[in-house]
C-alpha cells in the first residue's frame, strides 16, 4: 500500500478518536474517492502516491468550486464547510507553486520548446505540465503560459 494511503487511514482512526468531525468526513471521502479510482477500469489496481495526489487534487478542486457556488447563493455556512474540507485535503497535497516559481517554469518551458506566439501554447503546455504536476492548478498554468506567449 502507498505511504500516502497509509497516512490517510491512520489519520482516519486518529480523527475518530479525537471526534474531529470535519477531518473524519473529509478523510473518509478521500479514501472513498481513492477506492473508486482503484476499481475503475477493467481490473482493480493499487494507486501510486502520484495517482493518489491527482485524486486528492481533484477532490480539493471540487470543494473550492462548491464553496464558490454556495457563497454565490448566499449560503455562507455550507461554503465554509466546503472550505474546511478543502483545507484538510490540502494538508496531504504538495505545496503549491508561487507565482514567481510558476513563471520561471513557464519561461524555461518556452525556451526549451522554442515556442513563440499564442498558437504555440500546446507545445509549451506539454513541456511545463510534467514539471508542475500537482503543484499548480491547470487553469493557473494555462493563464501563465498564455500571458508569457502574448507578452
């Protein structure tokens, strides 16, 4: 079993003992999402830590989007609950890149691919995405690449 999944299971038991409701429901949800991903496809398989990080990133994004939707509908209590869950999930994710670090990686990718102009965005994204891997959201990366190629 992966180290990250072991940590999630240990944290599940600890949150039960501590009666930490937010952490308990969030870790349960994360383990359920991992379980669904493990049995998706033709054969069941064990996820690697990188694959688990992708699942947790997707779940954190869902929480952020749900929070924005609740806040927009004037439901502050539900919006805060979603933000609380997102905060718990982010504890298991690698630290997000700062804007400076992201821009530096984008500049390196542009130099590496020899791209110029907005039509070369796909080339740059192919080079930069593996380097960013889970440390920055796709939309944020695309916006940085677009800005660098346009400017």
